[in-house]
C-alpha cells in the first residue's frame, strides 16, 4: 500500500484478494499463519496492519473510515471482473476492456483516449461509465483527526517545508520528503529529526536549506 489511505485490489493477486476477503477482520497474528500458495505474506500483512490501525484510530480517537465491508465490496468487484474478463477473452474479446477506448461501432482501440494506461485501473458499469477499482479508506468527506501536538510543531508558513497531512509526510521545497505515522508523536518527532538532518546536509541550494533549518530547528 503506497498510499495508506488507498486500497486497490488490482495491486494484489487473485489469491491475495481471496485471502483478504476471508480474513480482513482478523488480527494479524491470527490471519498470517493461514497464508497459502500464491500469496505474498508482506502484501497481505500491510493491508491487515492498516485495517488494525484504522480500527484503533476509530475506537480511540473517533477517526472514521469506510470499514472492511467497503474493502470487501471492492475485492468482490475486482474478482468478478477478473473472472468475467478471462471468460470473455476466450470468446475473442479484449483481455482487459478498460485498457481500450471504443468507437461508435463499439470496436476496441487499445490505448485510446481515456483508456487505462500501463495497468488496469477501472471497469465499466452498466451505464458504460468507467469506475475505479481502488477506494479511499479515509475519504475527504470524513473528518480526519490531526493531533494538537502536531499542529504545534507545524512549519512556519512559507518557510520552505510543509506538512502534507493527506500523505503523512514532511515535504521540503527541493522535493525531499520524510514519512511519519500520524497517530504517533514519536514517529512525527523522528521525522522532524530526519528533515533537520536533510536541511543540514543538502548539497543543492545550500544557503536556503541552512536558512530553513535555522528558522525551524534553531540552526
């Protein structure tokens, strides 16, 4: 899970999706011994750990998320279309329909305007509209919890470094980023330490990096 707030069943194997469909609500220590063939333990572990984190945040901090039912629905949708597309391929139809665009006569054109590029991202619903397989675990319309201690340590506006709350990372003007766990003060403090070291050791725009470090971290 590159983005901890996005779940995309397409990035997982069919076996991994089937495993998660059955074990999403189980603790990691209970689910992992059941991992079988065709399943990368690290892939399913990341998802299970994120589910536990979100459940804990919801229970203790009141931070809402879409829940495992929504994740299961996304998995079922992907497994349905993966099976359908495999069967349709035997009938001479495109293996991955969403990677094509279609003309007025319904003829497929691979890589056309609006088609999925590189990998499958969408499917067609009954209205012929493209719908993404991935879902947001914490949608924008669900209020997110940001601890007061993190707000107190926010960089000075316009200083050259910013907090990206959505991606849980500190970003430098030069493009360098450091991640932190939003529920953990120690993780956030450690990320600030790594950013301070970056500002001190940067080899491009050295003076600007030093100025930011002095402003934000006291030199």
